[in-house]
C-alpha cells in the first residue's frame, strides 16, 4: 500500500480502536481499513435489509406453531 491518510480521532474513539486492535491481535491500520471497507460496501449488497421483518406469511412466533409448544 502506498497511500497515506492522516485522521484526527477523539481520545475515546482512539481508545476503542486500540482496544479492538488488542482484542483481535490486528494492527490498528488493518482494523481501520476493514472498518472502512465494511462502511463503504456497495448498498446493493445490503438491499435485502429493507425487507427484513416484513414477511406476513406464517405464524408471528415459532412457539405458536403446532408441535413447538412446550406444554
């Protein structure tokens, strides 16, 4: 990689970045790159999310299905 970007972070965000780096064992730069990649992921890959939770076919709760009762 040959491009460098300087970013000023608030102390709290820097501390969270250091903690994630420590927990994962990854360098801070890699954590930042992976987070940016996830944030800038094309919205086409997330288009299905607008449909999450709107299916109306079937029971509202699996526990109400016949055979799944714990009586």
